[in-house]
């Protein structure tokens, strides 16, 4: 259990950060995808500088870098704490109006800006662990942005702690805030040489105490259908409609056990995310997810098998099936550096929590960072119901995350 004295500023920081709209845009080709992400980046860089993080800066691509120098004579590996600044394109992040339910006593939470939005106790099992805590939500008209401004605020609060408690020994700590994580481009332009870290941790997980060393492996699949065009008045026996072919492919997808809505735990899925087309050509876009590469290949073979089967009914039409790699399960990398995870588990324990090792049914910046040479498991930030108007986080969970960061840096120094 922690014997350190914390004077937390994490909630105050969080409440300020969520009012800055940082929604990313998957349709934008620029980096960052939206300039408004830099609005938060400028605030964070200025606050770090004001704390005494001399090299803190925002670069042209929207990344914030900073260094807290070592205060020990030991040779300690350089560790990085990372969170993303952008919020999901799924729900508006403009004009966020956070509210706090103090000393939560259980039951449903009706959001005041849109009373049809209700965080129902029966549908959010994590609420049972929040009795007596202070829960932050939106007014129901926007998302909250706890994914991942909770992580941002926690890292900032931990930085403040280190600078104001020089007697707490630690090695060099690197801070990294990224744009565009929500659209899969969070580390496209990160400068790992400039960052100069040996190991990293993303603060972007859910329930207090959780640590994640495993993600989905992910591919994208695109099916292009070339049909046969004819005048609709004289099309009998001639036309082969590309949109109808595409619809037939979607209709033959498995109804159970291979879709997001019918899977959980370690089960993967095939998921159509877009359909576009006209009579002559149509395109289907899929994401494919599994925890193993073998599982990915099986699902891709299943999908192409469905396509081939459908195409038999359209002998003069053709298709193209393309697969591109998106990210891979970071467990492959982290298993080669078991102490990175062990130290995180010990830090969670020292913060007074029960560690829970879980797998992410998704990806994080840490997935790609791990394969780029920076092994990077994911630690809880306390965020819940992300990408929705029902998003919430508790003050106490954010404070525990700050304590976990501090203990983790101390453990790296102790073990060096």
C-alpha cells in the first residue's frame, strides 16, 4: 500500500482538458487529422514547461514530448508514459459539459442535458465498485473524452508529483502525448529516436487495477466487385449487378460466432465497415480481428470462400480480394520482456489495488509501439463506456492511476 503523500490535481486537470475539442477525422489525409488536436497539445506543452519540464514541446505533427531527468546515480532504463489526446469520431466532442456525481450511492445516473441518456446500474457492472466514489460524466449531449484525457491528466499529475518530490528516486522519464490514435494513426509520425525510451506504458485502460499485455491482431480486407452493366430496360440475361453481389456476400456472413455482436473474450470476428458502389463496381471494406495470426488467416479464408461461392452465380463478373496488415498482438513482443509487465503489476499492487491481467479486444498505440521497438503494455486509466454519451470515469480511479505511475517509476529505479 502507498505510504507516499499525494496532493492530487488530476481531476482539476481532467475537467479542463475535456472541454477542449480534439476529435480526430478518419477522412482527413493531414497529420494530425484535425488541427484542433494541437489546441490541447499547446496547453499540455505549456503546462509541462511551467512545471519545469524544460524540453517540453509540441511538434508539427501534433505530438507532445517531454523529459523528466533522472535523480538517481543508478543506471536505469528510460521509461515512457504515453496517452492519446484525440477523441473518437463516433460521437461529438464539442462543448463537453462534465458533471460530477459526488459520493455515488448506486442506482442509475440520468444525464441532465438529455434525460434519455441513462447510465444504468444493471448495464454497467463496474459501477458496483464505485459506491462512495465521485463519478464524472457528461450532460448526455456529447462524449466525455475520458478516452483518453483521463490518461493524459494522470500522466500530467504524475509529472507534477515527480517535480515537486525530488526525494522520490527514479530514472529518466519520457512523456509522450499522441494525436489520431482513435483512427489508427497514433504513432504514424512519432520520432522514437527523439523520444529515446527503452520501454513504455500507455495509460489507456478501463477498470482500476487492470493491466493489458495482449491485443487483437488486426487486418483490413477490401473486396472489389466488377459486375456487368446493361441498360435496365434490356438487361435480362445480361446484367450482373455489383451492388447485389456485394449484398449477397454480406448476407452470407456467419450469423453467430464471427461478428462483434456475437463474440467476446478471446473470440475474433469479421466485421463489414463500409459498402460503396454502383451497378458496374462495388467495394466492401472489412476489418478482421483475432488474437492469433492463424485465427486471422482462417477468417480471411472464410471470407474469400464466401466471395467465391457467391461469384459462382455471377459467371461474367470478377472480384479482387486484398488484405493489408494493420497491427499485431503486442504479446508477441512483451513476452520477450516479462519484467515490463511484472513491474506494472507490482506498481498496481503498491497503489493498493488488486492487479487484473486482461486482453484488449482492440488495439492501442502500444500495439504498434511494441513492434516499432518500444515494448509497451497498457495500464488502466479508469475510463468506461468509451465512444459513447454514457462515458464515465471516477476521481478515485484516476488518482489510483497516478499513484501507479509513480510507483512504477520507483520500481524501475529500485530494480536497476
